[in-house]
């Protein structure tokens, strides 16, 4: 075995490797070198020691995605980076379970983030990955679920007999390791999933930046063009998800798994609590929300809501308006805590200019400043540097944006978010 990472993993998969890994103390970056030396001095195979310490380090890192379950899992570094975090995978799994799907093919299963969530809900999984070490790790992670099976093969060759649903989380890196944003060029490509959806309920994970026109069934969807398969005409649901402010994915759900009438939706997860916004409840989903003057409050819709094109739902919930037709800031005359948007109290609206802004911050005794921007080329770091040293007991948020086409600086204060 030429690759030391693969050799280390193979050693850890042995019973002796499992025993050594189980005996390790909680991972500590600073102590890892000395621990490795002690283990080798105690007679443990150096390849195994390296493999066990790697797993220990990856487990510590994986807690951010899998919580305490990480301590019972194995990883590859690339597999961990690509794995779906548990709370998001659980939402995928619930869709299949709610639709009555009993055996899901996870086609390109990686280390098994999604497969584990499915198996944990009692859905059997046929997990497939063409990469040998990755498939071996998935098999180790799924070992407690007798209804699950892992195969190391290309998904194009997978026999789907007995399967009644498919999940795909295609690899989004090319051979040179560069990110692939177009789902038609991911592996497997979107056309593969669309083709499958003629036979099975299908869910597909894509990057949050997916072009809305690429969602199968969208008017003008080019899936089925030169790099795609057949054109899908029935509507799919595209659901964007953010976790604690980061938009992590857009999942495409074939007609059999889409919610009735919903084409676009956003899930905003904060502190483990999820709120769903969908186009069925956005009165402006098919049109433009109103635009008007800045009121007493400004709201920054969550990134998943913006990506889903559902800012209108925030406008409607607040009985508000946009500050500019092309910018996702909503303003309103009252404060309402919404899970889908962060609110600020607006103290002042200034035409953008360094000197007047600096003067107002000094007058207000602002010593700590958060700079936010949308629709302007000014860089927050650059602005902070040019404002120079600020002194005072107060904290402020400056929002740089266009208001009715004019570059403006809104002097604001952060408002409390709803408790999760
Ligand atoms: C993004 S990862 C999946 C992550 C997984 N959902 C998780 O939560 O752990 C994609 C995986 O698809 C596999 N893959 C890509 N193309 C494949 C193909 N044609 N056949 C089988 N596996 C494939 C890659 O090896 C990679 O492990």
C-alpha cells in the first residue's frame, strides 16, 4: 500500500486497530506527537499508530457535524469534508421515511453521513461508493445496521433491484481538486438522477449556488441538453438549507418526494431548531415585493431564503418593503422576531461618505462597529481601516447599501434574535 493514509486506515479497520483507537484519550493536538512516540515505544506498529491518531483527530473535527456520534465513526479526511451534517441528513432521511420508502440507494455514499441518518430512522440502505477506502469506512460506520449493505462500485453499474428510493450527493470536485459548481458536471451528473427519477423517488444534494433554471421541471430547465439526460417536465422541489447562518446545500426532490405545490423552499436551522419558508406562503413568489423608504427597522433575510428567492415571504411577514428592488434588505415600521431574518433598529440613514459617517460615529460614542453590506463595492475591512480608531462605550452596525438607487450608510443597532 503506497498511500500512508490508506495503509493507516486499513490498519485501524483491523480488530487490533479498533482496540487501539478505543484506548486513546480525547484528541489533543499538542499532545499528539508525544502520544504517538509513547505508543510506538510501547511496541505498536507505526502504521497503525499513525492511522489511529489520524482517526482520533478526524473524530474530534467531526463532532461539529455528527456530535457525539463522531466518536463511534471512522472517516477519511476528504469524506469528512464532504459529509452531510447529521441534522441536515436527518431531514433528508425523514422525507424518504415520510413517503413510505423502505430501502434507499445512497449512490455515492461517501463515509455514510446520509446513509447513517436513513438507517437510524429504520430505512434500509444500499450504500454505494466507487472509492475503496471510502466504501470501507462507510461499511464500518453502518455496521450496526443489519438492513444496510455497502457496495464498492460505480453507481452506473449498480443493480437497484429491491430499492424503492434513491439519494445522491454527487462529488463536486474535479480530478484536479477544483470545485465544480454546475450539477450537470458533478459525479454522478444531474442527468443521472433525473433519469432515475422516472423509476424511483429521488433526492439530490447540490451546491447552494445552483441556477434556478437547472432545477428539473423548471421552465426552460436545460437538464437534458448536451450534457444531460431526458427533459423532466413534472415539477421538483428545490430546498435550500442554512445552519447557523451558513447556507450548506440546495437539495432537489423529485415529484414523488416534493411537497405538494412547493417548488422552492428554505430551511433555516439555528441552534438546532428549524424553520421552513416556502413559495406557497410567499405572496410575491411570482412577482416583485414592494419597494419603499427605510423605516424604523431593517431586516437581513437568511442566506437560504435569499438563495431560494423567497425574500418576499419576509417582506410579507413584516408587512414591510425592500429598500431597493435588487437588494435583499427588507425594511419595516415595526419589530418582529423572525427565524428567517436578522433584525436591526435603524437610527439614521446617511448618504454614503467617509467623513460624515466618521463624524456621526464619534458623536454617538461608537467604539465597536460591525459593517455589513449588500449591493455596494465598498469592502467592510477597508471601510473600518479608513474610519480610523473609534472610541466610545456604544456598539453600532453600519449597513452599506443602495436605498432607492443611492449609496447609503444605515446606522443601526442589533436586535435580539428569538431564543432557539
Ligand atoms: C459528496 S460525497 C458523499 C457524501 C455523503 N453524502 C456523506 O454524507 O457522507 C460523494 C461521493 O460520491 C462518490 N462517487 C462519485 N462518483 C461516483 C460514481 N460514479 N460511482 C460511485 N461513487 C461515486 C465519491 O467517491 C464520493 O465519496
